[in-house]
């Protein structure tokens, strides 16, 4: 059973080396994605998320809406463990898989086969698990003999096919996405779309940031509209999309 519970979650990013009072005053007046302020020690901070309260359970498909800088990516990184909350409490039950940056950890000097183990390790897979699935990954990537060539010799499309093939081999209980992944040429894109649909369906909970009304309405049963780091609206995907997109 997968479960996510946020209670009054806040995320602050300190800005160091801002000593001038006039600079601090100016920063407070600037309109940003989050809110600028000064903490008790006098350090300037950006509050990227403020007062988030929500619960997700098995079957929830949550779409995150909001302008650039609204806090969507910060929330995804908080869920994935990249960031920690400054205030509030968070309880997460279930294995988390992230498709926020599928090329993270890819070494251009290593060959494709070696990078499968590197990227797979970053995804939490053991060497034994990767060895069992490596042939499926190679076949799906359609790289052929290039799998034993350095990644620096790959085209952009080949690089993305390798990263996609590795990153989507896992089946996490909680899946995090920043937009829908679609890579490769027309032929490979159909395979990628099918793999993505299978991955989403197998997850107990999906949290996906998107700017697409159709994607959120077709994929998600719930949506949260973030504005300046706060929840402006939380409801069904139809209700929130209607309010956000107009």
C-alpha cells in the first residue's frame, strides 16, 4: 500500500552573501515564483513552498499545475528526496521512482552497456537485477552494436533512447514525472508511449507536473494548482483544469 501525507510543508532556500540592508529590502520587493523574506538569523530566504497539506493513497493520479516558478519542480524534488522540508511533516510509504531527469548519471566516456549499470544503480537496482534485465534494455533501446561504443559517440536521439530504456525498466509504487516522456523518431515514439502508459498504470500513485490540459485531464483523477508556492486549488482534474486554463 502506497501513501503520501503532507502536513503544513514549507521549503526555504537560503541566499547567502546578501549583507546590504538596501539589497535585502530590494529583494523583499521583487516578485518571484516563491516568496522572499528574512529568517530569524537575518539570512535572506526564498520560500518555494508554503503550507502544503494533502494526502495521496493507492489509485491517486495527481497532476501539478502552475506557472513556471510556482513550485511544481520543487515539490517533485521534495518527494524524491532531493530536498528536505524546512517546516512541517511528511510521511511517505512506498518505493519512489523518478523520471524527472532520465539522463542523470549517464557517463559520456563509458559505453552504453556500462551506463546501463551506472544508471540502474542510481535507480536503486542491484547489479544482479540489472544483469537479468540488461538484454531487454538493450533490445528496447534498438542501439545494436552501438551499445558497446562510448556514449559520446551517440546522437542525441540514441542517448535519449538508452536513458529512457533504462529509466523505465523499474516499476515503482510511487511514480514522479515532470511532463510526459516521449523520445526518439516516429517508430520508437510508439514504443515509448506504450512503455510510459504501462509504467503509469503499474504505479500505485502518480504525481506529474504538466502544462498540458489534455494530459492532466486524460491521465489524472486529481489536480493541484500551485501559485507562488501555495496551493490555490485542490480538486478533481476536471475542476482544477477548468479553473486554471479557463
